[in-house]
C-alpha cells in the first residue's frame, strides 16, 4: 500500500508495483516532470554485494523484448504529463538511441527539448574502444509551453580577464564566471564511501537529479519516478520543495526509499 507523509496534500507517495500497471492508475496530467531511469539493457543481474539490493536487467527475448518494455513505459508515462510537463528518459549507449526514437514516436520530433549528457569519471577502460563514460537524458515536452528555469554554472578561466562588464569570482580552483548551464553535465558518479551511497546498484547522484528537477519544474510541482530504485529522485524533489511519487516493483527498493526518506 502507498505510504504518505501526513499533511493536507501528500508530499510523497511510494507505491510498490509494476510501473506499467501503476502508471495508468495515477491521475492524468498530474506531473510536471516524469523521470524514467529504467534498466539499460545491460544483460546482467545488477547488484553491488551478494546479499544487497539488486534488480534483473536480463532479457530472455533479447532486444525485441527490451524495446517492447521501453515502448510501453514511455506510453504509460505520456498521459501523466501536465500541459507544461516534461518527460526525461535516462539511458546509456546501449539503448539511448532507441529511447529517443520512442520519444519521437510518442510525443513527436518537435517535442524535443534537450539531450543532456551526464559525463563522469569512473574506473575501467578498454583496449578496443574509448572508455564509455557518459549517460544520456533525453527531455521531451508535452506541449509548446513547457516549463524551463535557466540555471547557471561555474565557468573557470585560464586567467583573469580585464573586461569591466564581467563579474569574476574566485574559489580554490581559481577565477570563474557564472555562465548559462549547458547540456553537458560533469557530475561525479557515486562511490561506495560517499555518505549518500545506499548500496543500490546504478544509484544516481543527488546532484544530478536536483539539477534536472530545478531546470524543469517549480516548487510545489509533482515529480514522478516510475523506476525509483533507491529514491534519489524523490529525495531531490522533496529537498527542493516539490511533491513526489515513486514507483518500483521491488520490495527491497521501496523499503530502502522508506529508510532513506525517514518514513
């Protein structure tokens, strides 16, 4: 059963169940942002420790079965979007191109807003190809009047420029200006010794979801994550004053969310 924080309007709802079955039961046009971080078609059982939380990313029917799932996931997500809402689909090199085609089909090529590249530096290289160290988040809008809240980021300078119309700041890394946020986000991936690490496989950093939410929603808006895992999206949404709905078929994931969010 869903667990809610006690308030006049629920700030958080957790639902254990299959996203394809749960999403049609949610209110239509309820969400400002729907974030999807489904399995990536890795062909593996994803886990960090033998007895820790895990999920199965193996597909007996191969790519055909996976793409059928991905299509259904997109299709149940689109009706949740408010008129100003956006759908963000997070995948990596294995299926991001397929995901974008599904978004084109479901919402139309003209609904494309951004292809965000999340770049990170983790271990592992190959002798046969360049290290694959980025994910892709494709963002599509439900209509022409989607919400976008421009953000700024630090842009470090090789040396201090003498332009009087530019404000130059300093930190330990050196001089920088504040520039408009671009679509390549260099945010470190989580490591096991970090405080926010929960042990959940493929957990995303809080900074990544916080930035996405702040770009495409306002405080008080509803953020929906249909594959919520360890609850990073939910934590980021609540911290920034949004409401959140999280769905996952795994009892372990839902329990982890409850512990993490203090429910």
